[in-house]
């Protein structure tokens, strides 16, 4: 929960910045690079695990190896801090001095509907994103019965393709409209989640598993490539970063951050299939809220 809330602050400012610097007619393409970097971080994490599995024993991983990814993450945070200090301000002095700028009272008083809408489709988006990225490696091992190294290789390849998909889905959104992309995401996610997860549950072929996960991530790309932009466009500059960041933080903490916990809890209770339908239901919710865009 704390991780979900903390990342929301950075997400809102990043989404706001990229939406404001993007060129007209190419906003989806430019905004897609937010998730290119986010997925790239996940890919780096998986690659780190793969490398550690190659050079360290299970005992060494448990003893000290698990600390290595955290050291890398801390170093990356310092680099990110230095980079953000070089960025130019996108808002005007007038908007920064507005009495409603950054006001949570103004956010809920004047933009409650937009906040609830963002909360609604982010809940489903975060849940399915973490299901097919963070949790999927454990799912392949615990439910699919694959070896940990095989699952790591599958996820490394799938995440790499997923990262590369983002600019193309961003360009697609520029052509068909962001609302249509969001509706396709909600509809396809509702229809395909259960079949994909059920097939992954029984398949022993790593190539089939790779193809299914890549298909699922392609569906998620309708959302992730433009999610920050869609959210940012729903709020005026004065409360844009706050509105996006807070809505994302709450939804991500409640639904995205809890995805693995809920999945494993239902599995231990002998109700694993219920998790598939839970994700499906939240995708239907995302579709309904996307109608309001």
C-alpha cells in the first residue's frame, strides 16, 4: 500500500509533464514513453533476477543476493533526481499562483467527477497491469508448474516486447482516438482475461505461455500507452498533477498493489479461478468508466 501511494506522486507529475510538452497530433506517441520507462524498470528488475540466478546459489540469494536489486534501485533513484533537475517548467506563473493550484479542496469541490472517473478506470488498469507483469512470473511457477528460470526467461522476452509496443499503441491512439483505445482496452480485457489465464494454468509449453502473455500485454498496451495522457487531460493545470497523482495512487495501492496478495490468498483458499473473474469484473468497470472520457 505504501509503495502504491508513494509512486503516485511521481506518476502524476510525470503524466502532467509529458502531456504538456507533447506536440499536437502526436500526444499519444509522446505520452507512451512514460510506460516505456516504467516497463523498462520492470525489465531491468527481471534481468537482474535472471543474472543473479545464473551466478548465485539459492542459499546465497537468500543470504545477501536479494539486497542487490535494492542497491541498483537506489542508484537509479539518484540518477532520476539529477535528471529531473534539468527539466524546464511547463506551467505559467499565472497558473502556479492561482489560489486553487495544488488544492485538494478545489480538486474535490470542482473536479470530483473527473477524479472518480480516473479512479474507476485506473483500478482495472492497475490490476491487470500488475497481474500480467509483476505477478505473472510467480503464476507461471506456482500454478503453471514451470521452473523459475524458465518463467524468468519468458517474462524477460514478454516485457521487452511490451516495452517496444508502447510507442506504436500511442501512435494508434493518435489515429483512432484515445477514447476508442480505452474502450478497446476495457472490452478486450473483459473478454480475454479468463481464457488467457485459464490456458496459462494448464500449458506446459513455454512458447505458448510467452505468446499468451504477449497477447495479454498487447491488450494492456491500449491503456498503458496513453493512460497518463488521458488522466492529465481530465484536469485543468492548477490541479492536474494532484488529480492524476492522487487518483492513481489510491487505485494503484488498492487494486494494483494488492493484485499478488489477492491472487495468492484465493489460490491458498482453493478459489484461484475467482481471481480471474475478479480481474474480468474490474476490466468491465474500466470499460464503463471509459465511456465518460
